[in-house]
């Protein structure tokens, strides 16, 4: 099972792979974090907080807080089933 930290890494890699940001530093600055704090989070030296994940998700609307924080992925089919 993926950890929150791994999903944060995946989200950040996705942002870079899709050329929305060119570096972790650029992502950190957009999030309002010092790049060293982001580095500590993704390397495991600091814990991943809910606030950190919300900040990450706020920089690009397609990032899902639910997926990163609790590995929930909502699809249109899942939404229909809950109705």
C-alpha cells in the first residue's frame, strides 16, 4: 500500500512530468513553503501534515487531497453509486 509520503512524491513528479513546474523548489515556493521543508517531507525527515497536503493540492486543481491523504480516488462511477 502506498504511503501518504509516496503519494506526495508521485503528485510532485506528476506536476514536473507534465511541465507545470520545473523543480521541487518551484513547487515549494508556489505552496508557500521553504524548499528545504519540502525536501525534508519527501525524504522522510519531517512528517507529512494535512496542511502540507492541502497546500500541495491548492497549487493545481486536479490534485486530489482525498487521494493523497487517504488513498481515496473518486470517479464518476463511484459518485453515481453513492447517490
